[in-house]
């Protein structure tokens, strides 16, 4: 009964040292996800902070008004265009001269994720009672220090589950990187399927993604439990 499974493992991983291709594909997937996540968090935080700051001002300066318009336009455009088209535009138009596939994909996925993360952060900040801001300002803290020391820690705690879902979505979305010939995990699995005329590599790709998602879910859940313990002290 186990013989077909061992035979598939031999064809997919052992023969012709195909395991090397799997390792390089997994490495590319993890690198794209990591750098895209860092970029997305930075963009998302900056947009959320800008929009929330503008909304709290009774008469915001022209600079904040312009930045708010730019941020809202960016979020609307990114959320309105399919991810695969953003990746194609990044590869064949914006960075057409570059041959660094990981860089291209990281920027494309990072800019896309930043739009969604900005709304997550903004929702988390707006969920905090306005009295928290007033309390911080009454203690003599500046707006920036109040946000950093009082508002943001509570906001991050509130939006952590949604952020975890966004991280998982980002990881799975990287599977379309093969559209621009980036040798990620899915692309490698599909190449091996074509060479061996065996569909089993696709199941191995699915299993690897599932394991990665389960690990990420465990880490996010562990962080949530740790934050809940701090609330009970």
C-alpha cells in the first residue's frame, strides 16, 4: 500500500537530485513572503497613521489633506486591481530592466499587502476609545507619544487576528509568482509535474503550503495567548 507513495517520493524528490529544486523554490517563496511582509507593514502603518491623524484634526493643514487623498487613492487602486495584474505590471513595466525575480515579486506583493494592512491598522486604531487619547494628552504627552505609548499597543492587540489572516493570505498569494517565471515553490512543483508526467508534485506543493500555514497559525495563536495573559495581570 505504501509502495506507490515511496515511488512518487523517489520520482519527485530523489531522482536527478530534484530535492535541490524544491529547496530553492521554498527559499524563494519564504524570501518573497518575508520581504513583502516587511514592506506591507511599513506602508500599512504609514498610511493608517496619516489617515487617522488627518481625521483627528479639526482643520488639517493642506499637506495632510493632500497626503490623505494620495493614501485613499493608493488603497482604492491597489484593492481594485487583481494581484496577478499588479505582478505583471511590476515585472514587465515598472521593473522591466530588472532580472531579480525575488525583488520584483517582493515589491509587488508588498505594495498590495500594504493597502490591506493599512485598513487593518486604521480599524484597530479607531477601535480604541477616544478617551484614551484625551487621557494621554491630559498627562502632558504629545500626540505622537500618546499614539506610540497608549493607542498603538492596544490597537495592535485588537487587530492581531486579522493581521494573522493577512499574513497567511500573503503567503498563499505568492504562489502566482510563477506567472513571471519566478522559480518559487509552485513553479518548481509544476515543472517537475511536466517532466515526470505525474500530478503528485502538486499534492506535495499543497502539503508544504499547508504545513507553512499551520506553523504561522501556531505562532500567531501563541502571540495572542501571550497578550491575553498580560491583560489578566
